[in-house]
C-alpha cells in the first residue's frame, strides 16, 4: 500500500485521535485538527509528535481552516490523499425548544465543517486525480429513537449523508471517492461514563470502541473501489435492538 497523507478533523480526542493513531502506526502521514489549540497540542504529544505528524488548530466551519490544513499537508508531506471529516458535536434537546442559535451550532460544525473542509481539499485531489473523503455520520439518520431528542443533530448528519452521495457522483470521474461511516455508540469522552447504558440498543448488546471505527476508516482509505457508500459500524443498531 502506498504511503498516504491523511487530514483528520476533530482529532484531539475520541474517534478522531484514534483514527490519527491508526494511520500513524501503519506508516502514513497525518495532519490533525481541533478547534481547541491546547487539546490539540496535548493530542499531538500523545501521538508522538514525530516527523509524520503535523497539526492545525481552527474551526472547521471556516473554510480558511480547511485551506490551512491542505497547505500544511502539501508543504510538509507533498500531497493530500485522504480527508476524514470527523469533527462534530452531539447533544440532546427537545424539538420545540430548539432555537436558531442552537440549530446553527450543529449546522456550523457538523454540516458546514464537513462541506467547507471538503471544498478546500477537492482542488488538490483533482490535481492528483486521486483522493478519498470519509465523512463520519450516524446510523440514527435512518433509525430514529423515541425519547432521544436529537433533531438538530440528525438534520445536520442527514445532510452530510446526502452530501456524500452527491459528491461521489460529481467527482467519481476524477477518481475521488466519497463515503460516510456511521458509528454506533462508541466509548469516548463525549459519552463520559454512560456509554454502556446504551448497550442494549445494539444487536451485539455492547458498545463499540474507537479502534472499531479507526479500522474501518483505514480500510476504506486503502480501497480503490468504494464510493458513494454509507457504511454503518454500529454493532447492529441500524438493523434492530437487543431485548435480552
């Protein structure tokens, strides 16, 4: 497999940091991003801070952040082969309590962050006639849970899924592949100590680990023939639930 340069947004903790670690351990170059500089610097050190790693702090909803990520990748490593749009936020609020400011938070980070970072990366991938964009979605776009009020989040994540398919169509002729990976509940700092409480939502009756997502992201990044796909890595949450 050829050595690739990977950009990972939202990489200061959880799934994003593990994705970065997985690529680094397999010999690739990685540029990590977070909106919080201090957390990003800590992750940079935890990941070894070696010659195969670079970092760019910034809010992905601002296209300038994406442009800086691409510039850093090219300056240090010479290419931009894979973009992993992992940055995202998740909270619960009843639909009738959602105001414009709250909705905008999710549209800005989840949708605009994915949209504009991808927009910044595609020109370089066109020059290379090769590239892979991997968006992080959720199986809950197609599998709603009563009692879990997440309309703002699902509106933004559903848009990412639609964006994935359209981009795959628009840039397929240029050998640019675009896919979404939808994690189930994953044991990350975002869920605190409560992750295992949702085990029964998964057919496997357990939650996932960050390694489960990193392994699939890596597999898709190394494939030449997967595009327009929505791949759920979710322990079966999208198919049903465990009632035992």
